[in-house]
């Protein structure tokens, strides 16, 4: 499939260009017609739908059309006539040939294609820019089509971007839908093989790359911990297995190295200081405060915990009743009596076991405090042991568990992965996408101006690290080139996104990895803005370009017209239709809850088209290679 992001661009460009004020620069050439003549060789010139007053170098006749070249912009616009009067009946090739002769441009096939594109879409370019663009096209990689290069040049003109090789490369890369996985994998290879980087640089880059490739690391790590605690607190699990599981908690720093199974289960050590993680004020923190409460505040603390348990939306009624009974047994007991530690152990273990159990069935569901079951498990565990669960802790526990040869640990790892897979829902995918975008640092530059931005955390994302690497004169060429390829892709997507008059376009690429299942997702959204500056949700067009492990290349084209949605799914497989029928009703109901109406879901094959490109035979260059593929005709 070789469709490009320019597929829906032409339909909005004319409207956008008509609503933007034309900005001309010295040397640029454009097509215009004389509407009115004024004294002192001044005339009203119409360019497209816009009119401007300009000073002409020679007298002209009203009604004639010419190609003009800008010779000055201050204090007034000054124009030079490049071609003689163009007759409306004359052919377009004749106009192109006359313009090329007037500008003394080389008679190559590439230049002819450039000028033809410039004339057709009324793109103002100077002779120097045309010559520069010709060189760029001559040096295109074999996999890049000339149409993509022409689109990049057009966007540089439309958006008034610097006419530089860096911007051109970014716009070319931004149109590539092959996904970021390919570029990230290539960077990992050269990073691993390069010896010029310091160990600190390599370690920092590898860490953020691992974060990008494991967007559900926190969830998987938390589920592993939940399963470990479920087994640790189960009376049917042998002590030998519990010892193996406890070793994992020791290795990642969640339990002290000296702890034994009996000590861990019977009397968790009191923390020296309160945990400063997300557990502040949670059920785990409230349990922590009951470990050695003052005689005067025990009733208040028990009441606080009881209220939190009853209000928690994750726990079942049976679990709430069971914990309520334990709390009632503790109320008449003084903390000074011997019964208190026993009851406290029962309470803390049973609450932890309850959350550990549900972390296996609903790992992504949150309660009224927006906490998941695994976060409650971590809250209780870290509060009682005095340790802290950092971001690296989840990565470490996944690494240690996956590399372990001990059967109990392998079993826990497999069960945790199955729990994540079975619990996957829209919330989990949304969370993974946000995590990947954050780790990539796609909005790195935009966040600089925000007062709430943590610059230290921002600098740890991938993009700023790659930029710093590119600016390092000591790094090797392979590492620099691989880093530049990733940054160019990110920049290209950002440049191609943005507002054009009332229209708004967003391009986004997300490399997703769900427990070894890789997917490259590219999103192209086009819509319009309302007068208040907000997106008009009544009209939009959204295209998803997906590269899936089993279904391969898939495109979903969703069009919204007055809140009526039509979905076209392009794929080569005939097996999708029965599955689509199963989900149509659920999709219809879901959209209806958002006040949208589903018109229909249609399965289509890609329309194969012959690819035509201009051969680069002039000046000794090789013809432009264009592998056969399929396009989406829109």
C-alpha cells in the first residue's frame, strides 16, 4: 500500500488558499491577470481569488494574464513580467514551455514536472527554489515517490517554511506511514554496536527506548506483584514457592534482603518514614497508621478505614463485609493488648489479598480515587515495608521475572500476562497510547512554554535526548543518521499537523507493543474549527493506517457528516466481514451514546493502480525507482 498523507489534502487546499492572505517573497514567480490599470504603471493584479496592487516594470493591457516575478516587496510590491500575454485557449504545455524558456531553466524531465506542478496548483516559487527542488528530487531515496516530494515542496510554500533540506526531509519523512518501529529498531541496532558513546548515554537512551516498547510495563509489573502477593497470602501455596516469590520482591527492593517468609507474613517491619508515592491518603496508608496507633485515635482511624473500604468501587460486597467484621473485632481492643498485632496482621493481609485477587481480573479498572487494584497492592506493601515503588521498579520486576528459571516465578509471569491480555479494554489502550506519546517526547517543544512542565522529566523523553545526541560532534555517523531519521519523522508529523484557516489537520504515528504483539498505527485527522476556536465535532474525517501482526496493512476511513458516521475498512482479507457484523451493533450503540448515528460499516479491498512517475534520466542520473504497490482511491 503506497497511499500518502496527501490523499485528502487537495480537497481542502483550494479553500484554505482562498482564505489565506497571499504572501510573496522576492524572486518568486506566479500566475496572475491584470484587472485594472492605474497611473504611474500601477495595476490591480488578481492571483487566484485574491487581488493586490503592484507596480509594474512595463505597461500592460487590462485583461491579459502573465507570469510575474517579484522584484521587490518594500515599500510597494514590484513585479516583472516573465512571459508574454497568455491566451486562455492556448495549451498548458505551451505555458510551461514559455515559462521555462523565460526563466532559463534546464530542460530536464524533473524540472518540467516541477514547473507543471507549480503552474497547476499556483505555487509561487523562485528560479533558485526550482533549481534547489530539482536537486532534492534527483537525490530521493528509491522508496520515495516524486509525488511525495512535490507535495512536500507545495507544503513548504503553503506554510511559508524555510526552503531548506532539513525541512524538506522532515516533510518527506512525515508522509511515510511505515511506522516508527522500523526507525526505532534501526536506532537500537546502531546504538548497541557503537562504542563511542559513554555508558551513561547508552544506558539513558536504552531506558527510554524500553519505556516506548513497553507502554504497559507499570500494569504488567503491578499485576505480577499482585499475583505474587496473592500466592504469598494463600494458605495452600507451599513455603518453598513463597520463598521463590519473596526473592523477586527482595531483588527489586520492595522487601528487605534479610526478610524471611514467616517474618514477612507475620509482622511486617514498621517503616521509618511515610511513603511519598501515590499511596498518600489511600487505604494502604490508612492501614499503615493502624500498625501502632495511639490509644486516643484508634477509633477514628478504624472509622476512616471502614469508610474507605465501603466506598471503594473495586471491592465486592462480600469482601467489604468480611473486612468490616475484622474492623469490628478490632474496635474494642486496645493497641496495647497482645491481640492487636494479630488482628492487624489479619486485616492488612486480607485487604492486600482482596486487591491482589481482583488485580488479576480487572487490572485496568479504577476506583473513585482513580486507583487500580495493583496500585492499592503497592500502596499497602510499600507502606508496611517502608520501601518505595519507583518507575524503574516495574521494569525491573518484569525483567527479573521473565529471565528467571524458577518454575513458580515463570508461572506467575504467565498468569500476569494472561490477566493483562484478558483485561485489555479501551481504557488500557488509551493509557498505553498516552504513555508512548509522552515517552517519545512528541510535544517536547510545545511544553517548554508551560509553567507546569517538569523540565527534568521532559528532558528524559526520547526526542530531546536524540536532539542532544545529534548535536554531539563526537558521535559516529551511523548513530547520528539513525537519530536524525527519527527526529525528522517527528518533525514532519508536527509540520504537517496544524491549522489552515478554518481547517485543522492532525498527523500522529504511534508504535505500540502489547506484550510482544507489535502494531504501527498512523492517524490522520481532518476537521474544521468553530468560531470559538474549538473543534467542530459534527464534521471530520479520520483515517487510521494500521500495520497489524495478523491482518497486515489495514486502513480505516471514518467520515463524519452532521454527526452521521460512515466507516470504510480497507483490507485484503475476506475473513473480516463476519467479525465486522458481530461488532456493528455494539458500535452503533456506543456512537449513539455520544449522539452520533452510524450510517454503515463497509469492507473494501485496496484498489490497485498503476504507478506513474517521471523518470530521472537527465544529467546522468538514474531513473527514479518506484516499486509496484496499491493505492487507496479517495
